[in-house]
């Protein structure tokens, strides 16, 4: 059996079908490949002449966005090497040609899904597109992973009958499907039942009252998802005897969404009310909704909401949240310094051990309002501040700033 020599020339085909916020940007392709709206597709296109056998192909470092909730971004590097063999030593007919296709795939995730309590799996498939159709040639991975997933040197064979040997491989489609393996199957069954019950007021046996809104519910459903509701519906509790739960501390739209989630395990309003919904889920101990809200907030961390999320992290003592937000602020220090909320946050908790750091930020980004607060703090605590080594080092590193400070102290 003679194997074609591999030419190590590296081509750079186009990466098409990049995921966007429109899952059906190419509806025909999705239909042809039998994909769902939460599948993400990246296609390597060889161009008009197709892939040349005996050559290596490699994608550029390309950013993608996975479809589905929560939003997750990643970059993909993919290389493909194709060789051909002929003959029948492995039992294949003499009139066949074997294409040996070796793929090396790197996925590097740019966010924190792998560090949050919910566990995700990734199914990775490769579908080969030729002139005559599509063939799923390879199921790459069906596994949990960390922030870097490497599918190394996975190979498969594509059989071509010699009379059709001119059939050209036009594209390779990389299909990525993310799901929660622990919950997906059971939740789909629960959701269908929950939707029916949620709309069935005739069988409800309790009501949740929020302001002037009355929400019919089923005690057993609420109790099954919340230890707080379970306690309320214990034998001699008022809520159980009267069949009424009154809630005053949250708006009706928040409680409606919480109850909708209890029944269906889905929420469509996270972009609008993730913080309020989290607080309600925390109070009523609906832990999977808590996780979903936390997930959404950390995935959508940005300059405008970073301080709100940091406040939540401190209020509920979420160590991971604190680390993520502080890392985000450090990475985007210049942009955050332009945000009034961030300057206001820096002025909240001024202490002897952080005054030097905050003075440096004032000098670097001209934070006038914060500087006045810090100068006032130093005036009020000058004996303690003078004992702090970091503060005293400013005389060496930021002489003009310290001169301005002492002018202020002399007034």
C-alpha cells in the first residue's frame, strides 16, 4: 500500500459561518446539517478548488460566540492534514480510496463558565461537505473541560469509491454544542409538565400575593424547589392553612419570574432583572436559579455593571465573584477610571492600608473628586497614615502629588 507523501505547505483557508447573535444567519446550512438553534458552527472553506490532498490546512485564531444562555466566547484554532491511501489490505474493496484526515483543534474559552457551580459539557463534531452532500465523519468530544480544550491528533477515514474520486471536499464544519449534562434530560421532562401546571389555575391550591397581583400556584411545586416555601406549607403554618403567601419586599414582576422559573426551569428576563431575581432566589433558597443569575452576571460583566456586581459579591460574601470583578477592573483599569460609579466606589471605603494605592490612581487618571476625599482622609488620620510604608514611599515615587497634599494640609 503506497501512501501519498504529505506536503507540509500550510494553507490558510477562510473560516466562515462565524457565530453571531443571530443563530440562523445561514438557515439553509443549519437545516442541511440538521442543527438546532443552540449549535454553533465554524466552517473551514478551502475555496473554489477544494482541499488538496497531501497538504495541511490551518485556521487563523478566530473569536466565536456560543449560542445559548449564558453567552460564552472562545477562540478556535484548527488544523487539518489529509493524506490518501489505495489498496485493500484492510479489507476495503480495491476500487476505493481512503482519505486519512487528522484534525488538531484548540478551543480557548475567554470567560468563567468552568469556575461556576453548574457543570457544562461540550459535544464537538466535524461534518465534511463535498460536492455531493454532507457526511458526519467524526464525533470529536463529549466531555467536560476547563478553560482550554485541546482535541489533539484525532483521526478518521473517509472512503471514496474510485469512479467518484473526483469528488472534492469543499468544507469542514466544526459543530459545537454546549449543554449541562447533569440537568438537560431531566429538565426537559420537568419543563413540559411544569408549563402545563403553571397554566392550570383550576388545580392550584394556593396563591402568592404581591401588591395587587394574585398568582395561582401549587404548593407541592413550590415546596419541591424551595426550602422556604416548603416550611411555609408545613402542617400548622398560616400560609398552609389559608393557602396564601404574601410577599412585600419584591416587585410583582420579580416574583412572577421566580415562580415561572420554579415551574419551567427557564427564565427569559435575566438581562433586565438578574440582580433582583438573584436576591429573590437567595431569599427563597432556589439554588439553581441563584446559580443561573450569578452565571449571567459574571458572564455579562462590563464597565457599567462591575460595581453593582462587586456590591453583590461583598453583600453575600462571594469570594469567586470578588476575584473575577477585581481581575476585570485591573485588566481594564483605564476604562474603569473614566466611570463615575467606579470613582464613587473608590471613595467609599478609604483606609490607611489603601490610601496610597488610591492616591496613585488619582494622579494617573486625574480623579479630582476622589483626590479631595483622600486628602481629607489623610488630614484626619495623618498619624496613622505616616506609619504606612506604602504611603511614605509616595515621597519617592510621586513627589509632586505629595507636595500638593502637604499644601492642602497646610491650609
